[in-house]
C-alpha cells in the first residue's frame, strides 16, 4: 500500500487545482479519476453544453435573418458536425488539464476509488486493483443524473444530459421530463436545431426556486419560441412502441394526455456519487439525500477528510467548486480561516435570453423579514436591446430600504449574466444603488440600463 500526504478523489474543478497546489507545496499527491479529467463541467456540463448552445443560437439567428434584412435560404443543421465541434473543444480542455496535472508532479491514477478502512482506499481499474492511504483525503467525486422511478422507464431508450449530446441526428419530437436548468437549456437548444419540443414539469412552475414572475417570464419566452410546456404534469407510465417511438401517459390539471415522441430526455436533477465510495467504511456522514455533510471549512465529521464540489450538496456550479478549492488551499496550505458561510452564489441559465441571478429572491427576502423594495423594467426599455431586436424578458433588483444596498437581482434578458455580474460587483463593494442610478455609462450599452432600472427610487 502506497502512502501519500494527500489523496483527492475526482479530477473536477476543485480537485484539479488542489492537486497542483499541494504538489507545488512539496506534498506527495495522488489524484484518482475514474474516467476523464475535468469533472462534470469540462466533460458533460458547461463546456459541451455551451458549445452546442452557441451552434443553436447561430441556427436561430440564421432562421430569423430576414427580419434584419438578410436573406438566407436552405438552412440545414448538421448535428454530427455540431457534435464533432463539441468533442474537439472538450478534448482540448480535458487534455490541457491532464497535462498541467502531470507536469505539476501529481500522481494521476485512473480507476474507481472506494474506502476499505479508515483513510484507506482501494483503486480498481480494468487491469489492476491497489491500495493507497493518506492522512488528508478530499472527496471531489461529483454527481450523476437522477433517474426517477416511473413505470416503464427502464424499458425505453431514454436520454440523459450526457447521452443527448452524442446524437448525430436532430430528434423529430423531443419530450423532456423536468423543468430545471438542464431541461430548459436542452429544450431550447434542440428546438432551435429543428426539433418539436415538449417539456413536462411535475410542479406548478418552471425553475422551482425562482420567484413566480421569473418562472412565468421564462415560460412565456419558451412558449413564444414554439416549445410546448405542461405544468403539474405527472408521468404515470412510459412505453416504447414497435417502431421505437416513446409513449407517455401524463396526468395534467386538464386531464390525462398521451404523448408520443421520437426521443425522451430525463432531466430531473442530479444525485451525488457518495454511494460509490463505501463511506461507511471510514465513518463519513451523509444526509438523507446522499450528500456528504461538511462544516463551514468543508471538513466532514472525520478529521482530515474533506468534501468539495457537487458531492457535498448546496449550489452545484463550477464556480462554487472552484471557490471550494480556494477555501481548502487557503486553510490547509496557508493556515487561513476561510469559510463558505455567507458567500455569494451567482449563476446563469444559458437560455436565450439568459437568466442571471445573484443574491436574494423576493421569497428569500420576505422569509428573512427584510424591509426591501423591488425595481423592475422590461427589456423593451433598454436601447441596446431594441437595436438588437432582443427585447424579451425584464430586469429586476431588490434594494434594502434602509441601507440602499442591493440585496439581489434577476436579469432575464440579453446577456443577463453579464448585467447580473455588474450588480454582483456593486454588492461585493457595498456600492449603493444610487451610485448606479446616477453613474455615467457609455451609450448605447446594456450597462446603461442600470440608470433606468433604479431611476424610480429616490
């Protein structure tokens, strides 16, 4: 059994930079990866999906070129070519990450790791099995698509968020189970590639954690695009017909419906990979959903064992995993006392238009009994959006009535993520809304919309 100073399980967006940081500090490091360096983000998440979304946006603009005075004929989408472009970019990111890890002097071990005792791991690959141990172990094993228990689902050829990106032909009719970020991004993407798309959301709104107006605004945008959305839709059973079409029996508030599609995407959230690590062998606690429990310094109940990224629960975003890296690097290598408590959690839904979110929602502010005001303008008030002919959506911000600080924002509009980031910077610097209201921004930019957004507040 080989002994290391630090073992990291999973070469994701926290594990990769942590391994290099520990190696640079002179530690003996093992980084264990089951399949591909880069984690969810590089391999099946941010990088491939946003690459394919870019292709879908080009198709959409080409299809609507006439309204800009540009004539295009015979538009076709070659999904095989879209897929190859995606694969090339993913491979470039993955290979670059792997090379940096190796160059740093990290022992990169390919195989599946599981505990067999207190801080002892067995790593199994196709050809061998071996044991390793360390006083410090970091769990960065991520998650995987959640597959719900629906009668008949196991007997049909369904897609998940990974396999759908390997299609080489545009689906004729894509049915999607789920109404969260994954469902909406893929739904709009494939609709723009040319698919008929139906979204089945089991609850009363899309994007369940958002305020009602955000969810309703997003639904309106998707439906105006031509996407069919059913809310409070309970799928009772699924079957596959003799000609390989997929049939769903669905209960809705207006009665039962039968849906028949060419492809089915299951996008009902993700679950942690904690069940694959045999954590009971080392005593690490998990919650009822399987997420590894950690304190504000990311340490589990077992001293010396930490969890970072999606496996620990909370916001499942690449930038949060990278901030987990920052916290552990500071605390373990530089004796700092960094914490995940009260950190900002920005995020962007890469539909068109984007939804950029930061800080408190109205629901959260009300639950916290904070005295606040809401400011809101449609994107049709924004000169740059009018010039681009992209006026769908709206801008919304919450302001603390007493302190004049910005509490949160939701930007459902063109480049919503970039506008949200401007407001995040203001929040980080504790800049009052009055500074943005009265500031001079170049015309015509999206930034100057902040003047208008806050203009109705004193």
